[in-house]
């Protein structure tokens, strides 16, 4: 009996010490086109990712939840015009910014998501409110904005989201469409932001927010707000995706990675690599993910030119990367 008690205590200590080191990984999108990354842009992106990591990690370091950490990190990236989410989102075919976001709590499997909103300053806060303050998982369009009003989520004039850079990218996409120079198999996409976290209590969470793809049709919904496609978390795995959303939806990418970890006991790096580098390219899509398991192992595979990404290591040190590591 005494032996059993000691063994149970030791197992408890092992589980706690495994979970005692929080981990945070963020991405700022896989739509990186090398020639567009000027030194100024690179500096701004690196600073933005570092700020997001600091905001999220401050929560984890002080014993806060992974849900709060991914929320804080994504809010920073939404507020930063260098990323395709919140302010600085891409334009749709009607010249509007149409925003999608989702969040999932791996410990409870609760989730919240929103799509097709035009006035919500921080879409991730609305997704979280759907998770915590409504009986639903997903709200879209006017209904989502009506809900935002009832729960006191900040609404802004749609002009708030405008940046000249995104406007010019849309003009370019329109020209390419008119002149039929856009290769049908090379649909441009311009990022997304996301975060996955493991907190000191061993709880995982994932969050994703995006303006979607430049020149998308009014009403188009990508993978980011679809639970299981662009965003998913359970007790063993958390994923946030970025890339050509239609393919991530068809592959149920985020859930597939977590299912491989859970049912096949694949290491998270292998599961993420198989889905991102094998399955999705076979379908014709591209992009990347950040994926994290309950022991703090994480992977960031992508098959585009680059993926803005960053993480905090076990010593609390911040790392940022854009292109493939040499
Ligand atoms: N996945 C996003 C979407 O399809 C876009 C991106 O991440 O590049 O809406």
C-alpha cells in the first residue's frame, strides 16, 4: 500500500514537472514572399512576433492559463498592421476586410469561432466570447457583430483595418485577374496569425485569426475559424494553421494532426510533417502549421518560401524565424 502511494506520488510529481515548463509558439502566416521581405519589413515582423511572445508568455510565467496566453499573443498580432489579421488584414473582392478567428481550449474541448465580420477590432476576443459566453461554437456576419455588441466587444469603423500595402496587393490581384495572369494553381495568400500554448498545469490551447486570402469572394470562409481545419486543441495536442484554407479544410488538417498524435501515438513533429508536407501538397495546397504536444514538444513545418514564427524555449528565451533554418 505504502509502495503504491509512493509510486502514485512520484507519478504525480513527474506529470507536474513535465507540465511545469510552459511553452508558447506563435506564427504570423506562411504567405511569406522572400522578395517582399525588405530589411525594414523583417525588423517590424520580428519585433511584432517578439511582442506577441512576451505578452503571451507573461501570462504563462505567472501561472495563467494557456487560453489566456494564446488570446493575448493573438491580440498583439491583430493590432500590428504587419500581419494579415485585425488591422492590416487583406481585402476581399468587394474591397472590404472580412475577418475570421477561432480559439479552442484543449483541456475542456470548448471552442469558439467567428467568421465574416467587418467591424470587430479584435476578432479573437469575439471568438473567445462565443466560447465562454454563448451556448454556440460559431457565429458569422451580422449575427456575430450583434453578439459582440451584447457582450461589450469593441467595434470600430471598418476603415480602421485599412493599410496601403494591403490595398496595393488587392489592386495587383485585381489586375492579374483582369489580365488573366494569375496562375490558377498559385492563388496568393497573405498570412494569418496564430498561437499554441501549454500552461504550467499542462493545459493546451490554440488560437488563430485572419483576414483570409486577398481578393476572396464575399462570404468566403477559410480554414482558420473552422474547428478541426485551421484550429484545434485537445488534451494532447494543439494546432494553428496558415495557408491555402480550402485545402486545410478538405484535409481537416488541425484535427488530423491531433488525431495522429492521439490514436497512432505519432510524435507531433511527424504528424505535422505528414499533413503539411505530404497530404496537403498532394491535394494541391500549401502553407504551414504550428503544433504542440502536452510534453512541450513542438513543430513548425511549412512548404512555402517562409513562415513568420517564434517560440519561447524552456529557459524563457525568445526565438524568431522566417525562412527555413539552415
Ligand atoms: N488560411 C488562411 C485562409 O485561407 C489564409 C492564410 O493563412 O494564408 O483564410
